[in-house]
């Protein structure tokens, strides 16, 4: 059996010192791209894998980032996680992933466990209670789709998305709509419900908001069963695409033509909604951007911090930084910009800790017809 390659072998092949190889892996930002490329090419040729445990002992860092999601079965989260993983790998970090199964207690246990083995955490649509965040979440963490005072957050502009939705439905002739709300313990659910109520008022539309629902396909089918037993609304906006898919499928089984008799709109823009028949009109979140920006936010040098460090340690309180993120442009009739009169901008002392990304309204077949 061939001997396992060592760091000395890599240094000799790359024509650099052993310390340079070590620091390329632990502090890559200190070196020119040419030096990093030579070291990584030599390592790849030799099939060398650096020891993370040894690096952790030497630097106090693990080289890992922890990601926690509430439900990997939800098609929104795999796309964000994949983008975060790519961004982490590009910066020399590995990713550890945990699924809380929509439980705040499970999420707290995951946060405490991953906090010991990572240099920072990214929590997607966190369900944690305020006291759990205070007690369990390391300071070097980023919240995605959850606004937490005093913490770094990456959000989407729900108000902008709901304004686009009500404008589009209004242009089709709808004067009222039903909103199928999300779970009671979800920050995005409250954010979107408040946004669509405000947007409907601005558009002069009547709105009915349902009781809280689980964000699942089955919740959408149950809602359809309740709707067919009463007078059908002309338009239904759902908390997410999965609920919209369940609602649409069950309505079609009952013989309710979508969109001829009822318009259905989702939220999220996951690929599964575009592949369904009929396809789901939806508010498209920049899923890839959310994952990438979350990692960049976590690893960004903070004002006053040691600029040679790739990220703040798990126990350090980073200072806030103001960030501006670009947006993807999925297909649709309206493209939102991250700034302008329609964009909700964070205000107050937490403004510098928050990055808000724009969304777009993607028109698909479930809203193709005007109200009758």
C-alpha cells in the first residue's frame, strides 16, 4: 500500500514551504491566487487531504460551518443548502447539516451540538424561541428568513412580493382573496401574513386569512376539501409552494378547474412548482442568493476584527456591517429591485445587521385567467 501523502510532499511538489501549505489551508486570504492554486493543484495530484483536527488544534478553528433547517423535505431548503455548501467550499470550509423536523427543541439541541464543532452557524427559518436564541445560539451565527434583533440576518422582502401578487391579481379582475397562512411558530409565516394584509389594503382588495397551517402538501389538500364545501374564492394565495401544490391537486380531483374557476398562487419559487401540471404561479425567492449571501455574511471580516481571520470565533460578538446583495432574475412579468420606493428597507439599530433581498412574481398557468 502506498504511503499516505504528507504536507511535506505537497510543499515539495508546489515549491513552497511547509508553513505556506499549512497557512494556505487555514488563512487562504493571506496569499495570492497563484500561490493558492499551486498548493491546491499539488494536493490534488497527490490526493492529499489536510487534517482538520490538526488544523483545529493549531488555529483554534474547525474549518466547519453548521447549517440547520426545519425540514429538508421542503423543496426550498435543499436549494439554499446547496448554494451555501458551494460558497463554503469556495472559502475552504466544510458543511455540517442538521434537520430539526420542525421542532424548536430539536433545533436547540442541534445548535448546541454543532456549535462545538463549527466556526459558525447558519439557521434557516429558525423556529427557536427568543430565550433559546439568547441561551443557545453562538454570536457568530446568521439567521436566514428570520429577523432577530442584534443578530446578523438575511431576509427577503415579503412586502414587495405581496404587493406584486395583489397587483397582478387585481389586474386580472380579482377584488378579494383568501390567504392560507403558515405555521403559528414561524417568523416568515407572520411576516408574509402581515405583508399580504397590508398589500391587499393598498390594492383595495378584501382579504380573508385562514387559521395557521402546517407548511405541507397535506395542509393544502385539506384546505381544498374545506373550500369545496363552501363558496369558492376567486383567488387563493398560499404560504408556500408546497401548500399551493396540494391545494391545486385536490381541487382538480374535485373537478374544480384551476385556473379557470380559481387562481392559485404560491411562495418560494422552488423548481417543483414549475414542474407541476398546472404550474404554480409564485413569488420567487432568490434561493441560491440566500444561501450564498448567508455564508458570505458569516465569513465577512467585521469592523474592528482581525482582518487575517476568515470568520469570527464562535464566542465572539461581531460588529454589524452594512451589506448590499444582488438579486437573481427568475422569469416573470415583474422584476423587483433591492432598492426603490417599493422595497422595504430595514431601519433602526439593526439596519446594519440585515441584508434584504428582492423577490419576483413568476406568472404561470395557475393564475392565467381573469376572475369571472
